[in-house]
């Protein structure tokens, strides 16, 4: 079972800060001192045994109509694209743990963590601390000149985990201070707070481009002025750029094969160039990084996910990435690891640390705030701290309550790394066993731990299988929108999933094949 931790706001933030918050609440007259102190010092169980047992018990109700359906035809005002993609019957009347109640009155199991955002499920008990903080008057200030105490504490925790420092170790503060002061290469010690993962990747690309172009007339001459920056990204099976994702800004969308005519003009003008490299093919990587560090070309960055969840959960190998990083470091090429999908799903929170990698940028989001807020972070080094945050990077993203959600998530996952690894392996092994059992229908299982994909022979087979799961009210997603992707069905159950929940998914998959 998961280890239940019990913490108060005072435990997370420290007494000096929380006592100031108490004094503020009393001054404004919103609470009496007794009320404020009760909120500040009340310990909250993050995942008590009863909640774990309830998550297991509810599997027997999945697919059943447990409340009256809603028949109101209210259509809202969606775009055509959203109307085409919506599943209104599954829209939530309520949600708990690994489940949601659809408007059809049925109980659904969230096999993809609500598109990866609800990492700790719904109504995670530990997030009660956010409501208590709000009642105490802690504001969700959003502009970047209001970096409050909780935001700064969140930044510290992120840097600690990114550098393998446990907040509980006796010399954690001393180790953090040394890391924070470092100007050595590849030491992640700068945090920029943003709203979405797309903006996180965009910020990284901007900082890479700063070595080629001035951001403003008053900035110093770039180190690679006059060179054409070349970005290396993961290719798809045909050698195109659709293997990676990296966001929805125009800049990052050109990195994944969109806006081709627009990008063509950019490449023709020598403004920047995007070059796909074959996944797990180090020969191709070495050839490309050699080719694009000659003449007027200079590799500006290598962007990659470790588990390519938007491309069939394809997993890049440790050997491949280790050698690719060596080549990047030797060629003064910064590496951005996109951990928006993989961050916090493993012991130690960062998958790049399990791989033994030293990136120059790490982007996180989705899972860390647990669906409570849209809040991403990019972690970088002193070397790439090269842009004015106010004017060039972000105006919002410093939310105190969003940062508190991060701290709660990190505290829980940090205390349960072993159990998370155990359950992830159980799920991964279960998927591999299904491939062996149904070898005529399935070709492979991909991913790592909770992040999983099943491969089919055809797109139609993947779509038909997903529909069968949806009829059983199990949430999964067929990867149908990328024509060069292996036909895949994706899963990513919440971190809080018990053995019973994971086994339910495996059994539903088995019976649907």
C-alpha cells in the first residue's frame, strides 16, 4: 500500500511564514486567531488507508449506471474540432480517485489520468491544504514580480529533486546552496514558472536562440551570431518531424511538422532549421550532429522526450540518450529534456536522473500540479539564464497556490517512490503478458511503468479496441492522428492507482481483445 503522510500548512511552509499568514488573516478580520491557527496547523492525511480501499472497491462499479443521467441538451459553443472530439457522456457529474461519473450516470475509470493531468486522481485528500490556504487568505498572485514565499520554496524543491537532493537529508540546505551558486555546465539551478508545458518548451527554445540572435538592441553580441541555428528533434517512422510534440506555440509547432509553408520560408531565409533524428539510432544522431556543425550551421539544441507519449509511448533507450548527450556536450549543444509527461511518475520524480543524464533544460508540468492548476516549470542552468523574464519569457506563472499544489505532489510522490516503482512494474509486466497472450492481435507493448501503449497491426484494429474499452467505461486513447505512427492505444493511470485498479485495466484489455 501507499505510505500515508500527514502534513499541515505549517509543516510544508515553516512556522515563521505561516504565522505571518495567521497575523494577516486576523488583521483583515476574515478569521479569528483560533480559526486561523486551526487551519494553519491542522494535519491532513494525504492518502489514508480508507481512501486506498475505496479506490479498490469502486472497480466493481465501473461501467454501471450508478446515478441518474443528465439529458439536458445544452450544446455550449464549441469549435467544430472540439465538437468532433468530445465525449459528452463521459463529462463529469462528479469524480473521486481514479474515477469519474459521466453525464450518462455511469462510472468511468480514468485509464489516462484525464489526459495525464489528474496524476493523483480526483479529490486527492492532500490537496485539501490548498482550500485551507485559500481560506487563510493566501492569494494566487499571478504576475512575475510577485514571487512569494511558497513559489520560492517550490523552486527550491524542484532544484533539489533535479539534483538528487532529498529535502529530508540532514545537509539538504547546504547541498542546495552549493548547487544554487554553481556556474558549472549542466547544473540545473534556475527555475522559470509558467502556465503550460508548451510555454515551458518555448522558453527553452528562446534561450537557445539567444546564442544566435539579440533579444533586444541593448543585449550583448550573441556567441554564434551569423550562424544558422539547427534544432535536432525526434523523427517519426518515415523520417519526418511528427515524432516529437513539444507544444502548441507557433515556434514549437514548426518543430513537429506543422505550418510547413511558413517554416519553409524560415528555413529558406536561414533563420533556423529543424532536423529530425531517428529514435534509438545513434549512428544517425552522430551523422546529423556532425553535418550540422559545419560551415554556416551550428546545432542550437537537442529536444527530446524520454517516453514519447504522443508517439506510441516509444521509449528512448538509456544507451542511446547517454551517447547523444556526450555528443551534444562535446559540440556545445544544449539539451532540453521534455519531462511534461514523465516527470513525477517515477521514484525521484525526474526520469532523466534514473537515466543518469545531464540536460541543460528540463520542462515539467501536467502531473506536478495534479490538475489543480495549469502550471509548468522549466529548470535550466546559470549559463542559459540569458533572457529578461519580464520582457522576454513570461508575465504570469508565479502562482502561490499552484506552487503549493507542486509541493503537496512532490511530498507525496517523494515518500512513495518505492511503491510507485512496484506498481508501475506490475502494470508494465501485465501489458507485456497480454502481448504474449494475444500475439495475433498485438505486436508489442511500449512505454515504462504507468506510461504504456499497446501496438496493433492496423489503425482500424486500434480504434475498434479503444471503442470496446470505452463501452466498458475504461478510458484509453488510440493514437490515430499521426499517420506515420505505429497503431497504438495509450494508457497512463493515476499514480494513486491501487493494485485492484491496475488489474481492472489489464483484465478489461484482456477481455476486449
